[in-house]
């Protein structure tokens, strides 16, 4: 595709640059095309710390800071339109830090919605060991999946897809849950790794969490090297989402057993303490909607009350769904671009 070769299934997909340049990334898709227009400039070592507003309170650009030989420098970059795509945590952090006389609680936060409903994904998983080698670690990652449990599960709120795990390197496999009685080191662990790595399969999936207003991003008193308050995360996942996660884990166990696994194991959610999951798949802190009292942006990602300020990341998600959110983020970004253009 566009001069790049097909995947060679080397299994180095996670955490490494693709040796054949087959894996899509911004570095070999969107950025080269943007640079080719001559209208795109990338600033490195630079951080946007707040949005600038004119005397009427309208967004007029961004304030950026950079460290030059240990000295902090700040400047204003003016813009007719500003698009935020920093992720649910950093976009909320930036809006909250953009306080002024016109926006004492931060831009877009007149109804105290910026930063609320932070979501991620609980990822229940089951592990099964087959009687022979299956090499589940071949690239490019997920190759078997089902959507049977995404909706309509009796007695359960939400659900999600189930699939075999992304390519798992040996060190990652070692760090995952092990069958009862297998130690973390020593001869017994080496024997387990020597055979189980080639024979094991992991079935996992993201749970569509129930959003909670108490799961949120606020500003900490601690500041980063640019002098900007760091993000503070608080709240937990809704308890009902843990029930859904355990339901999904049991379905994954049944799948592996039906596939012929001779040994099954995994971490039960029935006894795990509640926690926050707004990390890997962060979403929901600037949710879109029609009512400015209950949402931050409209259906086009335009921040309520600001005709020239847009959001194009996962913070728009009302819920995070039962799938990895990247394709939804991309689809919304393309759609919102129509309104911006």
C-alpha cells in the first residue's frame, strides 16, 4: 500500500518499529501527506499550555512553551481555528488550564463537564494451553474474534468483543498471569516458558464501561517542567462493569475449552478492588451532545459556545464501546474535518 510491503508476520508489532514498514502509523501515513502540502509545520520539544482568548473571550490561538538550554520560553501562536486532539486526559487538562476572566473554570467548562466521565477499558482475559504448538505469537496480531457478546447479554449491562491477544513477546507472556503452582522464576518457570509460550492462547476483550461523572480529570497542585499543572485522575469504574468483565472472562474460558485447551487459567474480577481504567484507551472527558449543560462539544466536535474550537479525539466519546476506540476516533476526526473545513 502506497509503496509499503505486506506484513511478513514477524511478530514484532507491539513496542517496536515495524522492520518492513508494513504497520500503519502517523509517521508513514498522514504526516508525510500533510508535510507534502507545504502547509504543515511540526514543533518538537514544545508544549501547548493553554488556549489564548481575545478581549471578547473568543479563542484566538494557543500559548506554547519550550525549554531552550534550560530556559523556559513562551510565545503565542495565533489561529483562526484551533483543533485539540491530545487524548481524553491531556485535552481535558488543557481546557481546564485555560482559565481567564471570561472562562474562570476553564474553556468549555461552564457546566462543570470538562474532565468528567473518564473511561478506559477493563480487559478481562482467559488463558488456555493446547496439547501442541499453535504459535499464537505470529503477527500482525488479532486474527480470530467474535462480536456475539457485544450487546444483549441477559442480566449484564454492556459487553464487548472477544479476540485472541495481540502479539505477545516472551517477556510479556512471562509477566502475564500463570497457572496455579507455576513460580515466577527458577527451573520450573523456565520449563513452563519453554513449552507453554508456543502452546498457549489468550482470549481477551474490552468491556464497554458504564460512565461515571465521578471518574474524572482535574488539575493537580504539582506542575510539570513547563510549569503547567499536571493531570490528576480520580474515581473508579462502576461496580456493574466488573460484573460484565467477569461475564466476558467466563465466555473466553468457554471458548478456549471448546477449542481443545487442556489447561485453563485467568484472573477473576469477582475479587478485584475497584480502580480507574482511563489509561490505554482513555475516553469521555469532553463528551459530545446537544445539551451544553450535559456535554462539552456538539456532534461535530465543536466546543459549545466556541465556534472556532474543535475536539477530534476520544474525549468526545459518550461511552467507549466494546471495541478498541481507534477506528471510531479516526472516523469522527474525518467527519469533524468536514465542519472545520
